[in-house]
């Protein structure tokens, strides 16, 4: 997975955002692929969210970074690092 680039508007409208300040980064690649160790509450939220038909993708805030959560096993979640970007316009000056 590459880095996920999203705008602040997308952050609030297109994703479910949860906070887990106890989450710890286990590994990260230059591409933005990461593995996080998270709390049971975070995994329960992720599982519950996945079972909903109209669920939004889940972003995890660690307090300093955002990660888009993926699959989980043994208390660890695959993720990708999210970069918050400003939208650009293609209109001329």
C-alpha cells in the first residue's frame, strides 16, 4: 500500500476516525505500509465497523499521526500512513 493522501474535508466526511494513543508502531516501510499494535477497543471498533453495510473506512489517530486501518491478527493491524494534503485546483490564474 502506498501512503494515503487525503484532505481535511475528506478526513471529516469520508472516514470514521478513532483515537488510540496507546497504539504503538511495530514497523513502517518507506512506502507508508505500517503495522500497529493496538488496544482491544480499537480492534473491536474495527470489526464492528467492517460488519456494517455502509461503513466508512477507519482512520486511527495516534495523537501525532493518522493511519488507515486494514487487516488485523494477534493484536496487530496492517495500516498505511495517511498524509493530510491541501486540495489543488486545476483552474488557471
